[in-house]
C-alpha cells in the first residue's frame, strides 16, 4: 500500500506526536532536579526518527501502534541518554544541542552524567514493564535483546569508544564506516528490526527489515555529515566529507538509500512509511 504522500506524512507526524505524548507521561510526576535534567534532554526537540521507524516497521507487519509505543519510547530514551553523554567535555565536548545549551552546560557535568544514566535505566524499565505485543512473550524477548545489543558494548558504546580513541591518521573508509555503523547505525537498525520482531515478521521480512535498517542507519550519518558541510562534533574530527570527499560521500549516501528501498522490495514489505522515512535522508541539491 504505497499511499498518498500527504497522508503518509500526516501519519508519520501523528506517530511522532504519539511518541512525544508518551515520553512526557513517562518523565512526569517527579519534580526533582534529576528529572528536570532528564526532561530537558528529551522533551521539546528531536526528530523522533528512531521511534517512528520502530512504529512504521511494526505497522508494516500489522501490529497496532499502541502495542509498539512503549518500545519506541524506550529507543528514544536510549538515544537521548547517548546524546547527553556524547556532549560531555570528556567525549565530544559540545556546548549546544538542538539549538539550546547541552545538558551539562545547563545542569552541570555531574548531574548530566546521572541524567543520562537515568534515561538509560528508565528505557529498560519501560521495556521490562511493557505488555508483550499481542500476548507474544517471545517477540518481546527477541526485541529486548536486539535493542540491548545495539545500545551496548558491541554497538553504540563501542562506536563512541572508537570515536574518542581513534587518531585521525588511523581512519580510512572502512574504519569510518565501522565507527558510524556502531555509534549511529546500530540503534537505527535495531529500531527497525525490533519493530519487525515485535510484529512477528516472517524470516524473509525480518531479514529485509534488518537490511533496510542497516542501510538507513549508515545513510542517516552520511546525511548529517553532508548537511554539516564537513564540520563535525565528533571528538576524532572524522566525518564522511573528510574521509570520502563531498562527491564521494553523496554517492555513498545515494547507494545506501537505494539499498534500503531494494531491501523493502526484496522482502515484499509494502510500507509507504518506511519508504518515506528513507526518502527524508536524500541529500539536498546543494549538498
């Protein structure tokens, strides 16, 4: 079901608003300074790309949004914890995030560390307490494992370690791709795979969702690097333009987006939402 483009965009916006409303609920009820910092980090900004991907992937296999929403919000809590920690002076040392002072600039480094820890802990508390989708406990376990692995020492955390430890002269195209696949791509890919797992996708569809998510995850970082015109918040100073040149980075972005669409076609996943989300990563004419 390809769908009317405007109705698809409206549906994605409704999904984003549902995520925002649930995040507000999850972070409400505690007026401590710690929760102030957690709310500051999560609410009032962000594209919600990852949770919307999870909702779209699960919806592509017929699972209603309400059954998927806790897992989608957990993904976003994990993502925002990583941003709080990435911005710290000991990591990427960024003073601003989403047009406002980063969490450690607004609340101090110690509280920012604890706010990030709190968001990560809350994410897994949310997943642990969420009802199994449509009563299928095995699906919940599989999705839980997928998300934990993406956020962990072989995924996002290892990618951040690579970022702060790599010397610029040590990086080539393969090293850079491995870094962004872990630091950025892993959680994006897990968002898609978890949505498909929660929905009980058949093996062919699950493989296709995984391939789509991996390509979109790499494309996401390349798109960011191109939009930043070669500047980067990365502590290693690496970005796609530095490694591949602007023309090369754009060509790789185009390649990943084509692979994402091809994965949907190959898995017979007829999702206008997933196609649209990939299309949003297409480079601007000037990039």
